[in-house]
C-alpha cells in the first residue's frame, strides 16, 4: 500500500472511531457509575433513594439484587420509563456479561447493569452529557507508516494468563495465546495480546510506553490486531487509542500490565485527551 492510501485508511479508521465515541450511547455519554447493595435498591432523583440519579423521576422504581445474583427491576408506572424501549414495568435486568444487557430509559438518560468481579452497579448515560456535546476532537501524532510493525508471533500453549488490574481495583485474567516480538532501535520488545472473550476474531492489546503520562494517557492505550498469519502479527500503532477512562471517571478500564509496559517511545496514535473549556 502506498503512503497516500495508507494515510486515507488510517483517517477512515479514526473517523469511525470518533463516530462510535460520540454516539448517543458512546463513552462520552457516561454520567454515572452507581454501585448496588444486595437486596432492595430504590432508584430515583429524590434524596430518600438508595441510588440517586439526577434527571430521573423522583421515584423511578426498585431494583432487587437477589442472593442468586439475579437483578429484578420494578418501575413506578408513573415514571414514564421504558425497558428496552418498551413501556413495561417489570423485568429481569441482564447485566453487561450478556451480549444484550437490559436498558432502562427515561428522558435523555439510560442505564444498564454491569458486573465487575461480583460487584454489580448501574452504568448511567445521558445523550446530552456535557462531555458529549462539548467534545472537540482528539489530538494525534502524525500518521507514520514506520509504526505499522510486523512482529514475530510466538504461540503459547497453554495460553499465558495475563493478570490485568483495573481503575476500580479489581484484577482481570485475560488469556494471551502468544506474544509478539519486534525490533526497534537495535532492541527487541515484546507484547502480550489477549482474547477479551472466547471466539473473538481479533486480539486486544493494553499497553503503555515512554510517552504514557506525558504525551499520551498514563494508564494505558488500547490497540486491536488481526489474528497472526504465517508466524507474524501486524501491530499498527497508528491505530492506538485512548481507553474510555481518558474521557470519563465512570469507566472501569483495565490498566497496562507490567508485561506490556515498554521502555520505548511510540509517537503514534492518539495523544492525551484534554477536554476543551
């Protein structure tokens, strides 16, 4: 691919990335993360609720977290809220461990349940969030074809279990089916791409480098890569992007594990996000 074609490819990828980020249900719409307690949780904007949500009806309804882990929602019929877009009042609330979590909607706001290591909470979004309506773009390094790296792939059988911390203090275990090795400035570096979920068709990298905390987001940057072929894997660092927690305090992002912290400056991909005033 010539440099102009490659530039257009990266620009198209970045435009699609921004479209997802700024969508009404994108990461910029997050306005809350409310942890639940076992048993009954009253939800609404009034101060006497267990979970107080601004812009919600005074008493939206109740959410019961049963001993078997089931979440059951009962909405106040007067709230006008919906369940998956329908004017029903009762449902089992599927959390984000399911492919289609149940969504509760009211006005410009929605929430779904999330599960993080047995902790359950509500991820709250508002399509009119200031983080979304005031978004003005992300600075990037110039596109540089030299940072489209073809790395050597060393498969691991069984997969290496990559222990990965998160911003909320939990530890996630991701299977790394191999490691990628590449050379730069006369040195060899390695990274462990992982499978986020069984059956994924791409590998996921959570990494940090010498730009982290200075030019780029301190906790990590993310990168997806196609599955290795013929003993190699393409790591296109021009597609490295900021995690959700670069934009909001209400995400539960993974942090770059020690194995994926590189003593190497990678001036490619997205820079640190600064919200414009």
